[in-house]
C-alpha cells in the first residue's frame, strides 16, 4: 500500500508540473498576442496620423496658393 502512495504521489507531482507548464504557456501566448495587437494598433494609428498630416498640408498649400493669387 505504501508503494502505491509513493508512485501515485510521484505521478501526481509530474502531472501537476505538466499542468503548471501548460498554464504558463497559455499565459505567455496571451501576453504575446496582446503585445502584437498593441503594436498593430500603434502602426495603424501612426498611418492614420500621417495620412491626416498629408491631407492637412495639401489643404494649407491650396489655401496659400489662393491667397497668393488674390494678392496678385
């Protein structure tokens, strides 16, 4: 009976370690996917900001040319 408890204890410890490892891997994968999402969001926000700056500068250039045409 004592041998049964020893072997069950060792087997239980191994299973517990495996389950802890699986849980850790799930958390690491979740962290990495969150970081990837944040990077993608940052790239999209940067692209949108650059696009708005280009459009804004185009309108400023047109407005400047119209003022120059009116002054002449």
